[in-house]
């Protein structure tokens, strides 16, 4: 039986505040659906974070419904576990898709039954395939010790989850691999955005990774894609997706002044075809402030050369006089503002930071409440 295994599609994500980026996430997911249909897959398995938020916008919902309807028309079931982004305060929109028959939400309550001191995990049977899983919530880990999967005989069994195991990263790990239930033929997980392959209980354990680049760090690493898996041979192949190209330039600016840095970036802006270009500036300048770098010139040049966007990162770049602050007759707020702006923060971020610092340094009894309200106003908690 041929399976398509994917994860972390994050439909609705729009990084860098560019509308085209939302379409990029749509396009990657559509490629997965196209491949599944064109190559006659028997089922699609999604290891969580179908959406980027638990309350997706209408246009995101419509797109997801259209794609899942294509699978349903070909009698290809779409198995999924809810990821950390899919889960809201009370429920997941995956249950709506499940109710109308467009997906099989393996983390629906109907697949769990509390019996004596055990939590029975039932899962779903499809021909010779059996799939079950747990949601991407950290509190579910406490219940794993009493989890008892009911695996039908004569079936190829798969356990899906949405956690990072210590094999990948002890620092970011949320789940000890040894806590996973035993006895399955294959283990599939999401949440980690790069592909990763290991074993557990003499079976394969695979992470397909995300289908699109969710941040700049991911753009520096490997290609995005999904797995095509054959249950009979237990062989699998990573299928690369076509994603928007990112061009990343890391520039050591030690000994340069703002004009020289601007000129250096300008020389790297070549004719493009809607790629994204990023400049990572580092080192210590010999003269001037990084706020004097002509970023507007680079932005306009990138647009002229047909780039989707350009971004310049200054957090690793030091001003020539970063340790000198001329007090004069300036207020503390003015000095703080100039310092934050010189470190590469935008005007809105600087204004928000100044407001927060004022509240923290005040002696008001309700300073915490004021801080929370201010954060809400600045959209940090939206």
C-alpha cells in the first residue's frame, strides 16, 4: 500500500507580512495533494499543524476544503493528528473537517476510552491499514504511561504524534521516545520542521518536516518535501517540493562604514524572478551607526530587479561607537529610543518598548495590569 506522509503545512501562514507568502504555503500543500492523486496513493497521513492557527481565516478554510475534496473524490482518506497550532482553547477546527467527512481526525474523542486505569486508544482501520495517534499537547504526555493501543491483527499499524523527541534535540525535546507505545509497524511525527529518520521498538520513526519555510533559519537548511512510503517493503522516498527560492548573503562588515556596506549589498542584488533576498550583516563598523545604512536604497533596487522582498538584519552588527552615548540635554526616553533604533529595531517596536519600560519602572500598584493592557494594545498577545 502506497502512503503519502506529510506534516506542518501551516496553511494560512504569511511570514514577512507578504500576501504571496500565504499563497506559497497553499501551493506546497496543493503539490502534496497533486502528487497523491497522480501517483495513486491509497492514503495521506498528516502529522499535525495543518493550519497555522486554531482559528483559520475563511479563505484558508475554503482552500483546505477544496484540496481535501479532491482526495475524497478519489477515495483517498486523509488521516491527521492535531498539532500544537491546530488546537484552540476548547477544540480544533479539524473536528469540523472530520464531521463533514473530509479528514479522519485521529485525536477525536471517539478514539479514546477510559477503562479501569487504562486509556484505550482505538484508531481507525482502512483496508489492511490501521492508524492511531495522540494530539500535539504537552499534557497528553502525562497520560502515555496508561495508554493502551488496541491494534487489530493482520494490519500495518501506524502511530502518529506531534512532539519532538530527544534523538533530534535534547534542548527542544518535549517527549522521551521510550514513552511511546510499542507494537506499531511505523511511527510518524510532526512539529520538527526538518526531515528526520530514526527507529523505535525495531520500527521506523520518521519526521517528514514542514512543506514550506516557516522562518529564515529554515531557508538556510535543506529542501522541503514529504515521504512516499510503501507498507509492503517498508521502503520510503523523500519527495522534494518546489518552493520559492531564498537568497541569503552573510556579510562581514568589520572595518566598513555605512556607505560602503550599502554599496556592498547593492552589488549583490542581481536580476531575479520573484525570489526573496536577505542580508545578514555582522561585525563592527569602523565609522558611523548602522541606522545610517541606506536600507531604502536596497529595498527599491530589489523591487526594480523583480524580487518578492528584501530584508536586512542588523542584530549581529555593531556601531562604530556602540559604547558611547552622548547624554547632552536629551531625556532618558530619547536616549533609550536612539539606542533601540541604532540596534536595528523599527519605530513601532521602539515605541512599544519605551511604553513598557515606563510602566515597569513606575511605582503604580496596578503596573502589571497596565503592562498587560499595553501589550494587548500593541498586538503582542493577539
